[in-house]
């Protein structure tokens, strides 16, 4: 009889605790998603503002500082490369979030596929961050005899491999930011390859799409890392 009473009292408590844990997880996910949506919206507003402001040539804000100085013939202003630098910060944040989450999942003995996927996203983000900071595909690698198209093709293949690895999420509710990132970054790459011009509107179109795409990429990896670490 005592055992039955104990079981009768303990079971609802256990169920209540599990329900509370699930409820907290859903609340956290909702808050993260709202924050990520705001982040992408702010990135879009920043890109539009940089493109249509009348204070300076928009391409000077989007180009790397050195490239901006070369185009303008004057070095340097504080706003040179501001959008380029913010984009590199976005890549770095995505790399840090994904790699740290991968380490957490690995350390607690999580599924091999989970931490490998996070690691893949983190390493790809880091590579793209270094490319932006060091102008790898625009200057350094072509100077070593590697054509820009080959480098961009390599990034495209890596992106397609990551899209395939994330194929179950890309077209789901959880993959909206990733799909948006692929569309924007792909559009930016298309403008770069097809037009490849330093005209102001071309630079603003190419780098504006890229900028918003970077922050959509970051938003996806924030959400992915949150679910892997807190709910996995």
C-alpha cells in the first residue's frame, strides 16, 4: 500500500518536471527565433541604409578598406569598409557559435552526426571569414595562380555539400534562415561572377546581398546551436 501511494505521488511530479523542461525549451527556442529574426531584419535595414545614403559613395562602405582607398584615391575615412568589417564579424560569430556548440555536444557524448554537422558549419564559416578579412579569392590566391572562379567554385561546392548535409532542415520551419542565406549568398556570388564590376550599384548589390546572407547564416547557426546544446 505504501509503495502504491509513493508511486501515485511521485509519478505526477516526474511528469510535471518533464513538462516544465519541455515548456522551458520551447520558450527558449521562441525567444532565440525572435532574436534571430530581429538580427536579420536589422542587417537588411543596415544594407539598405548603406546603399541609399547620400553621405558617401556606397561602394566605399561595402568594399574592403584597402580596395576603397584604391577606388577613391584617398586614404582613409572612418567609414571605409564598415559593412565589410561587420560582415566579417558575422562570419566570425557564426564560426564561434557553431564550433563551441560542436565541442559541447562532443564533450557530453552526443551523436557523432550532430557535432560533425556543427563542426562543418563552423569550419566553413571560419574559412569564409578569413576569405573576407584577407581577400583570399580577390587578391592573394589569384596572385598565387589560382583563378578567382576556381576559388568561388570551391566555396560553392562546400556550400552545396553543407546544404546536402542539412537537407532535412533546409525546407523545414527550422531551416528558413539557412535557405534565405543560401539564396542571398548565391545571388551575391552570381552578381560577382556575371558582372564583376566596381560600379557603385554593382558593388552595393553584390555586397548588400552578401551582408544580409551572412547574418541569416548566423541566425540559423544560433538556432541550431541552441537546440543542440540545450535541447539535445
